């Protein structure tokens, strides 16, 4: 009989397919990482598997799906925004303290951006990704990333100025 670790690790393609189906498109880039996390979690929790409650694949499916849903909930709750309005204008004095009111304005403005623009702003200002990395994540030709990013930044500045 196979060991539990070997049994679970052979299921990587299954974990990946469940993760891909369980994630919204904006988080699809996390599928492989979450599949690997699901393998680790299933190895740690295999003693909780009860064959009388269902087959092994169903148990793996539910475990992976719940892990993906938890990750999406955590990511959606994050308040990730550019650090300051000045940063958007490229005039930032990075030593300045961020004002709470300013963050509220940026958060409100970010909610009014479309999904692609919001992702571009987050990837650039929060995660400090390169144009190539953003292009891969968003499946946009790299040559267009700078144009899209500049437009998204301009929209965000306009929205912040209207709200301020």
C-alpha cells in the first residue's frame, strides 16, 4: 500500500484543476501556489479523512476548494492602495507620513476604477511589479502595459482630485 504522502502528491494535477475552477479570473495566477498549499494541508490533515463520509477525491476536492475560497476572501479584504496621492503625481517625498483622510480618498477612487486599471495600479505601486510581470499576469501584450498603466494612473488621479 502506498504511503499517505505519495498518495496525495500524485494528485497534483487534480489539485491544480480544482484550484483553477475555484478561483475567479483575477486570482488565477495563484492556482499553482494554492494547489501546492492544498497538498501540504492534505498531508497534514489526512488523519481527518473518513472513508465513510465520501471517497478520497471528494475529500481532496473540498479541502482544495475551501483553501481557494479562504484565499480569495483574504485577498478581497485587503486594503491595498497606492501609498499616497503624491506618489501618483510622481512628486512623492517617501519620508512623509500618510494621512488617514488621504488613504480614504484613494480607496474610494480605486473602487471606481475598472478591474484592469485597479490591477495595474496595485501591481505597480503595491507589489512593485515590472511591465513584463504585469503583462504576464494580466495577459496583455507587454508593449501595451505602459500605455494602459499611464491611463489607469491618470484616471485614478482624476478620481482622487474630484473626491478631495
